[in-house]
C-alpha cells in the first residue's frame, strides 16, 4: 500500500493559490454580469437600435390583454408606447387603456417592467378637450384649454395648471406628454386645432411664453414634452387625421417662430412633425416626409439636434396617400427619429405594425436606401434623452 507523501508547507501554498484563483474567478464573473447589465440597458446592435425608433399603441387595460405589446417591448425592444382612453377602430366608446387611476398606474408600471431600456410611456394630456385622464375614469377635473390660458395670459395660473398635470402624469408612471401645442391660432375654425381650443393664441409670442411654462413644469417632474405640430397646423381648414391637408394658401412664416424661439432656450425635449402639405416649403411631400421642411428648418436653420417624432403614421394624411415602405423611407430621410403608430385610427388596428416597420427599415438598409449611420444618429439622440 502506497503512502501519500505530503508537505504541509506545499499544501498550504496550494490551498492559498486555489482560494486566490477562486476569488479572481468570482470577481471576473461579477464583472461580466455588470457589463451584461450595461449592455442590456444600452443595446448596441442594429436591430435594437431600430426598435428604439418605434412607438406603438395597443388595446388592453393590462398587459395580459395584449400579447403583441408584450412581444413588441420584450422581443423587438420598441422605444415607446402611446396610451388612449377610447378605442376608435372598434367604433364604440369603450375603454382602451384607461379605466381607473389604479388600473392605469399598474398598466404603466407593468409596461415599464417589461423593458430592458427605459420605455417612453406617452399620452396626450394637453388640457381642455384633448385629455385622456378625465373625471369619467376617476381622475381630477380637466385643466382649462390652451385657448383659455392664452386669453387669460397669467403666468401664475398657467404654472398652477401645468404643475397639476405634470404631478398627475408622474404619479401614474407616464413620462412623456405630447404637449404643448405650439400651433399659432391662425384659423380659429381649424377643425383639429382652433376648433378644439388647442392653440394658446394667434400671437406667436404668447404661444411661446405659455409653452415655456408647460415645458418647465414637466421637467420638474421628469416628464418629457413634445412641441407640436411642426411646421404649423394652426392655419389648416381640414383635419390631417382624416386625409390630405393642404395649408399652402393659409400658412405663414410666423408659425415657425415658437419653434425657433423655444429651441434657443435649450429646454426643448422632442419636436413632433405635422402631416400637413405646404407647397410653399415642399411641392411634393407633407412635412413628416419632407427633407426640405423637417431637416432643412429644424436641423440646418434652427440647429436642432434633438429627437424628432412623427405624428401618428396611421393618420389619413399619410396612410391614405403613401405606401408604408415609402412613408417610412421618406420620414427617415426627412430626419424623423421616432415613428409613431397609434393603432387608433378608425380604419385600422394592426398588431403586427412594430415588426412590419422594423422589417421595412432593415430592408431599406439592405437595399442601400437608408444607411446604418442614419439609424445610429436617431438611436443616439433617443438614448441621450432617455
């Protein structure tokens, strides 16, 4: 029988070395896990970059009622969701995403928990008639309309109501308000702006002052603001939700001034494009699809390097006149960073719109129509703001 020959000093050295090696291995694993978490928060592959450029709407009072939004957030990494109170495609007045404060807050929190990257949870809470969180569903009374506040033109009153809205959104888990409207009230009868009292004033300076108050109050609560609708929807005679909207003969350059002045203040978060057609600026395409309008003025003239988001790409002004691939290609060429598909058009509800849009963008890259660098630009703007 052979005896084990052992040296106590040698054994102690081996034990110490083994413990040291184990410690190094543990530290290495922890380091890898930390790096993995960082990679999850800021995805760098092309498909994730494209996903961040998509915002969609969906039906459902909770995430269990909408399998596609769970998939869109978890698998496709979309950048945001847009929530509504009424479901228009069903042509019935029934709750879509909002039924009560408790339900809505849980929905927002559950959506956020699905996403590896902070998710933009957006809503239209302008005040007046364009409000989603309303007393009918158990929320506080609506704040006054923009037109009312513009006529009053009292900064203290405007600040009070803006703070009230921002506090409500923050408490509900909403981090993105599609407001303020900075359309100048050129046509008080405009069916989608003036007629709904969504514009502060026909005086562009009052529009700018009121918008500044809203932006600042949103910032205090961590709420992003989106100026809309560039380059101006206030002179329109028709509604771009329903179809082609031409402002060529009614639009004036003063409608650009709120954007110019607000960009100078370095407080703007996001700018939303309008689907209006304006032959004074581009004889071929509406603003969302127009490089001559969106890129030239915002990027080149006003030096805006922040996020540009489209108005709903499902609206009639776009969907009825352009194939989806053409609309996406032109919007990206125009400088739009995030494409919104509300899924709340009276004509359509498409649960596959997120993968469709992502597939189209990947095809545009493969065909050489859109470059990877162009996608990287939008991704960088979005992630910088997030």
